[in-house]
C-alpha cells in the first residue's frame, strides 16, 4: 500500500482537486490519500481563534463569514450535479454552524484545537463528495479515529497501527482511502494537531504504521531544491537525498517538509518521494536510506531563532557547568538547536519563546545572560559536508561580508550551521547560492 499526501496548494482550488482525483486513479494500487486543508484555510482559522482569544467576537464573525463565502463558491466550481451540490452544501453548513456556535461560548485551548481542525475535515469531506460524483470509489477514514499523540505530544505509532489496520481490514475490497492530515487526538482524547505543516508528518506516521511501500508528498514544486526558491532566483531540484540529509533540511527550515516528517519513514526504511501536483511528470526528489555521494546538497534557513549567551568566570576550569545550564532547558522541555562554547561563555539557540521568561530567570544565577531575538540559522547540508575540505573554504569566502553570530561545525557530519541576524538571511542564502552552487 502507498501513502499519497496532497498539501494545501494541491487542493486549494477546485481544478486542483480534480487533478488530484486523476493522480490517485492513475494506477490500481491500494493507497491512503492524506489531504491538508485548502491553502489559506488554517491561517484563517488561526486568525478566527485569535480574535476569539482576544474577545473580539465581531471580528471573528467577519472572518468566519469571509471563509464561509470562499467555501460556498469553491463548492459551486467543485461539483456540478444537484445531488453532489446538496451534499457539499450540507458539509459546509455543518462546519460553519459549528464555527458560529463557538462564537457564543467561552474560548479555551481545547476549543482552539477544534477550530483548527475544521480545515482538514472540510477538505476531505468535500473531496470525497467530488470523487463520488466522478464515479470514483473511495472511503473516508476519519483521522480522529486512529491518529493519536501521548501526553508528551509524541505520536503513538503502535496504537495508530492497531486502529488503522482494523479500519482498513473492515473494508478489504476498497483500494482508495481518504484521510485528514494534521489532526489527531491527544492523551485526553481531545481533538489536537501535529503542529503547522503537520500533514506531511501524518503521511509519514501512516506510512510507518501500515509499513507502506512508498510515501509520496505532492506539493507545488518539483522536489527539494538546493536553496529556498522564495529567496534566491535560481534553484534546482535534487534527485536524491538520504533520510539524514532530508531530516536536517526539514528541521533547519526547508518548508517543503515538516521537521518531524522523516524519522517515521526512516525508522521503517520507507522511501519518500517529493512530487509536483502541477507537473506530475517531473522526477521530483526521492529520499532513501543511503546518500548518492558526498558534498553539499542544499542550503536551508530556519527563522525565529533566539540566541542566549551565558557568561561567567566561574565556568573557567569548572566541570558540571554545562549540565546545570542544559537542565534548565530540559525542565522547560525546550530543545536547543545550536551551541558554541568558550572557556568563560556558552551560547545556545532555541526556537520557542514559550518558557523564555522562566528559562532566563533560572539562568541568572549562572552569570551574565544576554539575549538576541530575530536570529536565523542557515544550514549547509549534505553527506560528509563537514569532512569535505573545499566546502569550508568556499563557505567562509562566500560569507566574508556577513556578520556571523555563531558557527556550528563538526556536530553532525551532514550539516554546518551558521547563525546570523534575520536581516542577513536573504543575503546569506544568496551568497551561498553563488559560492557553493555557482548560481545567482
Ligand atoms: N529547499 C526547498 N525546496 C523546495 N521547496 C521549498 C524549499 N524551501 C522552501 N520551499 C517552499 O516550500 C513550498 C512547499 O511547501 P508547502 O507550502 O508547505 O506546501 P504544501 O501546501 O503542499 O504542504 C514551496 O512552494 C517552496 O516555496
Ligand atoms: N493545514 C495545516 C497542515 C498542513 O500540513 O498544511 P500544508 O500541507 O498546506 O503545509 C497547516 O496549514 O499547517
């Protein structure tokens, strides 16, 4: 069985949904099709939830009405028969009735998650109505019946496997299953999600749970490119990446993949293909266990980084200092991305401000604490990149004019990372495109 995931841009217009239907029926293979919300919907739902959190019900109502109008016209173009239009209308009625009801009740975090789930529920139901109208047999598998995370927000793969296999076994004669990406249930049984962009993660978890033969991530670009196409002019798709290379790129900002989406596939050695819905014949990128050579494959940038420097003469010749500092981050479940040390100071980067205040308070006794917001990690990724001598030379030549805050070299054989102030991100990606790939 294969898993095919279609992102927001691949289902964001009625004609795109029609193309997705063609793609999933191009062969007779059994498949689970994972859909995101229509592009822009989750952002709108976040805005609605924010208005409600701010107590601004009038604004929330306006935002709900605007989104509803969008869905009404989407349905008009998606399906043509009276029966299908009536079904689509009933779905839109149901979900917007829900959004209108929550205007009347007091807002809380569980409700927030319920709001955010509406996008994937709508897209999958509407797509199923279209498939039915087009005479394509498919079964809708509700993700909330099988996808779950534990109290640490970690996916429960064995449980997902048991529940999903049972659902599929009940319908053995079917070969196209549709489900929602992104949404899941948490340890309390409430509706939750796998964080923004999480449909890729859903696809990978489903692939791992059913030991799929392949996971396909269909998006609006022909695979992983060597650099961020939103920032540099000339980029090219990479034919093949190893799981390690892809994981580094996803984690360090290549938006095409959710940061956590590689490990489930890697654990079960399931190939992942990145493909373009708008150009299905393009080769895309295949991600498999082994790399197909050494050296730089791509550059990526991760925004929203905070650098924390702890300076203390007590660190001089002392042991146990770093452990005490790390324990503070562990206590607040805040992962550290980069770390550099000298005899009297340690610099650390994090990407979450959730517990920043408490962390800073607990770091104060260790020395002088300095903070830099608005930083970006730029990562140079490729198998054995750190062991390829010419690369470090080219890297330093390229960034000669860029003020660099931190450099991490040697932590991973596949990654060299530098930290720059966010205002230098674009320039850094551009000079690296020239210096490492000889492209503008
Ligand atoms: N290195 C990269 N290679 C390919 N795409 C990238 C890269 N870095 C950023 N992107 C962006 O990722 C986008 C696809 O991801 P996303 O918008 O999440 O798609 P989807 O809606 O299909 O999930 C592309 O349109 C592209 O602009
Ligand atoms: N709809 C969710 C989940 C997702 O993965 O979307 P996309 O596949 O369009 O990145 C989001 O916007 O975060």
